[in-house]
C-alpha cells in the first residue's frame, strides 16, 4: 500500500527527493567522517565502529561505539520505506527485491565468524541485537498502515541525530585526550547530515 501524496506532481518530486536523500546518506556514511590528517586515522562512519574497540578495551568511556551503526540501520529502514512507498503494480517485484535487500542489510553489523558463534559477547552483542531488531522492524513494515510508515519516516532523521550525536561528541573528546590529535570533520559527515535534511523535506511533502 503506497503513501498517499498531495498530488501526482508532489508524488513525483517528493519520491525523487527521497531517493536522492537516501543516496546522499549512503555515500556519506561510507565517506570520511573523521579526518585524522593521515590515511591511517581517517575513518568513515562504518569504519569508526571497529576502530573504537581499542578505546573500549582500554576502558575509556563512557563509549557505546555501536551507536555509530545506527546510520546503517537507518539506511536499511529508509530503503524499506522507499520500497513500500513506490506506487504501481508493475513495480511489485522491484519493491519486493528492495524490501528483501533492506531486510538483509543489517547482517553487516553482525559479528563475523567464528565470533558469530557467541553473538552476545561484550564486543559483538550490540551489532547483533541492533541488527536483529532492525530486521524484525523491516519485516513488520508491510503490516503497518501507510500513515504509520510516514510518521516513522519523519521520525527517522531525529532518531539518527539523537542516537549518533552524543557518541560523536564522545569520540571527538577521546580522540583529543588519548591520541593527542584534533581531528577534522570529514566530508562524509555533512553529506550524511544533508541527506537527513532532504529526507525530512521529502516526506513532509506527503499528506496523511
């Protein structure tokens, strides 16, 4: 069931903007978030999580590095919402494939084998449990009324900011105090933020 829109023109422009927003978030998450002024200390949003395990093992904190996987789970959820919002029976199979892809995407945060044999270990359980919960949420989306999915889409950027923002501040502080470096903001972080803004704008063009 698609998302009701204000008009065919709004449907087209809003849908295109939402896809552009998703693409910006996708590129931004895998682009540099922290630029440590050398290749070895420049990390994307995804790469920050495994690197921060060294801080976690050293007891520096409070540090919930798995929060930096929230943007990846958000990308999967956003893709599922876009797939379910696409109108037209001719796109049914394409929608299904995108929805399945979105549901499998959170597997990227599961611990690798053989650590997967003990997924609730201290270092692996955050990515495992977060991935499982995201997969379950995506799996339930087709059962939601379209108005509920729209509300979820509008809440998504705020959830990303609330989950990731405090952790980035903590990472910045750890970087300065324990590495003795003042990192620069990589271009991926503002691009991901721009994607969130465009995503919110695109979904505000819809009507309940």
